[in-house]
C-alpha cells in the first residue's frame, strides 16, 4: 500500500501485478531469487523514473559550468544507467508477462514545464541553478519510492537495490543542495 501511495504521489500509477515468482537465473548474472508482484511493479516504476532522470542529466551536460555539478551529473548518469540495465535484466528474467507492463510519467499536476524542455530553454548563465532545481525533486522522488519499497520487497536483491537507490539519491540531494548554485535556484 505504501508503494502504491508513493507511486501515485510521484505521478506514477502502474497496475498492480499478482505475485508470480520469476525463474531464478542459473548463470549468476540474473536475479538471485524469484522476482514478482510488487517487486516487479517497483522495478518498472523505478526504471521509468530513472529514464526520466537520465533524460534530464543528458539534456546538455556540456552546459554545466560548476565542476562539482558536472562530476555529480556524470556520476548520476553512470549509476542510473547501470541500475536501469540491472532492473531490465531482472524484468526480462521474470518472464514475458512481466515485461509487458507500461509505465509512463504523467505531466506535473502543477502544470510545471517538462524538465528537459525547461533545461533546453534555459540560458547558459542560469543552467546550473535550473539543473539543480530540477534534479533535487527528481532524486527526492526516487529516494522516497525506494524507501517505501524497502519494507515491502520480497526479493533480497530488489530490497538491496531499493536500499542503494535510497542512500545514493539522499546523498546526491545533500551534494546538490550544498552547491553555491543551489542558493540561486529559481
């Protein structure tokens, strides 16, 4: 229930799936345990959220002026690319019914502009501040979604992924808000 509430608050509303265990991988590269039910819902929702984050950090990384922000953007890109690849592998291993789930981020209910469009329309002089202003709530949503799922995860591997996402996004938020440009956020 907590995951469903968090998903709705984050603008994510995937359909719930019955708990059907996925086959375990014998190669060692797949999930170490069966993944199904709410774990699959979480993986789909988090993957969609991370794809949006990747679109944000890839919008125009060459425009980032603050060296620490540039480093953090590169780290976010690398980390979330790896996490998306892992989640997709687990979803594929769960079977064909697990991969058919469609999850879209709905427009911001406040009417705010799409973050990527907002970044593309930002002048160079304000780009860093807008990027921080867009990334902080994006990463906060990821941390909240992961934190909510930790208590509900069935698969130890998915629970560990949720823990890592929660911890890393929380640390990223601390780093982002400590940057001098954060004080000039629009």
